[in-house]
C-alpha cells in the first residue's frame, strides 16, 4: 500500500511542479495547426481516392 501512495504523491507532484502547461495562446495556435493539417491530409486522401476511382473505372471499361 505504501508503494501506491508514494506513486500517487509523486505523480501529483510531477503534474503540479514539473510539467510546463501551454498558455491559452499556445493552445489556440496548436489547435489551429492540427485543424489545418487535418484538413490538408483529408484533401490529399480525397484526391487520391478520386484518382484511384477514375483509374479503376478506366481499367474496368476496357473489359
């Protein structure tokens, strides 16, 4: 039981004293970066899907 209480105490201490939390501005900037990257990757995957669909349609139309 002593090990568990020590673990919890040290974990709390680390969260309170050692972790550097982002400021509100940093958090907003990071969120915008993640949203833009998500939209960009979604667009690339969508385009690749369209190209693959077109290529398969062309291939199947040969037979």
